[in-house]
């Protein structure tokens, strides 16, 4: 079996990223222990060059440990719900899922973002997600990247799907579709 990383915004991204980071953490910790023990066994003391190498190896490994721990509370979406959102959004809508946005102040997990006709509609099941802050964050980042969009996020599935279905009925031109694709690509760059 070949291990392939999922791209940001795709179904299974969080599960896949947890697995990848978990593997890196396990290998990194094993390497640190092996390096330290090799130096200790060879010199019978902790004061050796390999102990220093083990300590320096711990720095990048600790970064992956933090990234792994940060992802632990979040989960991948179900295929059924993903299909429901995609079917509701209709053709020419850009559907992104498993979006974890971060700032220095907050973590903003969003289950789904649907982009169509310069609208970005989102849905989150996380009660600690500050919806007003997230909407403002997305609008500001879209403006910084030259996109003018309306952003609305819900924590109610029925309201979200209702608004997404209203977008599905809108016909858009190819120029608008290209603009929506560019918005979706910018949104993906904001994900951890």
C-alpha cells in the first residue's frame, strides 16, 4: 500500500495528516533515543557529542509533536455528510472540507466551506469556534488576496444546507467559475 497525503480541503485530510505526523513523531523519538543510547553505551557517560546531536534532533521533532497534538481534538468528516454537501452545492461549486484555520489568538475549525458566485458559506460543528471572528478573518484574508466575497458561517446544519442549496440554483459564467476557483485556492492556503 502506498501512503499518499491528502491535500488541504479534501475529505480525509485531518485523519491523513494525523497519521503522517504521528509517524514522523514516532520515527523522530526513536532516532533521538537511538542516538543518545549509542553515545552513552560507547562512552559510558552522558557528556558526549552524540548526546548533543540527540538534543538538537529534539528541536524539529518537538515541532511535529506540537502539530500532532494540535490536530488531536479534530476529526475527519464522514463520506455521507460530504456527499450530502457536494450534492446540495450542485455543479460548479467549490466544496472544501476539514479546514482548520489558525491565528495567534484562535483556532477556527470549519467542517465545510462552499464557494460559488463570490459567496463563501461555511459550517462548523465545533462549539468553541468564534463564528464572528472567523467570518471577519476570512473576509480580511480574501481582501488581502484581491478577492471580494461575502462570507457567512453557521453552526446549524439545516440553515447551512438551505443557503448552499440556494447557491446551487445560480447559474454562473466561466469567468465567475475561475474567480471562485481562485477564492477556493486562497482559502486552502490558510489551512494548517
